C-alpha cells in the first residue's frame, strides 16, 4: 500500500510538468479555499475514545466535524472533447468546531467532463500525535465524486470524498465546497 501511494504521489507530481511542455495540452492552474463537513462511520463513544487517545481532555467528541482548507489544481485540457485531466492537491484541518485539529492531505487524479461532473482517486495522508507524543501518519485511498460549476475565471467545486481507512476499519465521508480562481501568468 505504501509503495502504491508513493508511486501515485510521484505520478501526481510529474504529470503536470510533462504535459505543460506540450502545446497540445495546455494547463490551467487553479487555487482556492474549501470548507466542508466529515462523518466517520463509528459509534459516538468509540469515536470519542479514539480522539481521546490523541487529545486527552474532558470534552466529548462527535463523529461529525468540520473541515477547512485549500485546494490547488492543475487542469489539463484533453483536446477537442473539452474534458480535462485534473491533478488536485488538498490540505485540510479537521475538527476545529470541536476544539481539535487534525491535518490531512489528499492528492487526487481526476477526470472532469465538459459538463462539470468529475471523478477521482488518490492517496490520503492524515497526521496526528499519539499518546507518547510521536507523530503518526495514516494512509488510505480516497475516492471522489463531484460537480464543478465553471465561471469566467473561477469555478465552484462541490465534492464528496469516501476514505476507507484500512488501518482501523472506520470509513469516512467528507463533503466540501469552495471556490477556485484561475492563476494567470
């Protein structure tokens, strides 16, 4: 799994540079904020116990929490079809509404149709300190489905992510909305 994630990460990093050198497939760079909500499919007491292992406090934690972050995209035109290959990087902080902050990163490779419908897949990296104050990282594969509303120099993405955690077996659904602005040279 780690080798697959590492290989996918390398592909996600180098593909925009390969296509950017060709005149046939111009690349559009997009950047913008995202907000959303996540739900972990887990009993409230079990979720509270898992968060208490990371953050020891007297608070009770609920398995539905907010997300806030940024998205960067490289949109590669696939020619006359007006469809796109999209390389997307997202950085989020989870749980600020419940007074915890767990960062995560997704790196997605998506196919976006001319009408705005998109689907993607890529690695998910989550970071946290365990009870011994050691930095831990979890890996999972992220599946995304979304709709991208296009304006003149911006777009409004709505995305649903499904993240099945193989390490502890509790899947997570995340819905995000945002605005992406085209980065001009």
